[in-house]
C-alpha cells in the first residue's frame, strides 16, 4: 500500500513539474516576445532545463522501481 502511495506522489510531482515547465515556456513567450531582458530569459531557460532534468530523473527512478 505504501508503494502505491509513493508512486502516486511521484506521478503527481512529474505532472506538476510538467505543468510548471509549460507555464514557464508560455510566460517566456508572453513576457519576452521581442528578445528583451536577456538575463531574465537565460535564468528562465536554466530553470526550465533543470525542471526537465528533474522530470527525467523521476521518470527513470519510477521505471526502475517498476522493473523490480
């Protein structure tokens, strides 16, 4: 029972991070349509890349647990 709860929280965090990355990408397109504020865009892209890497790590961890 505890394993299902842990898997569900992992799925929830993966979905939440995916939504966060999507919102960050949309806000990037809305706030900086003409290439303004390059440092803020760089910070935004670094945070998006970090979130995507975290999603991939969580997904790999989840698939390894499923294979056991």
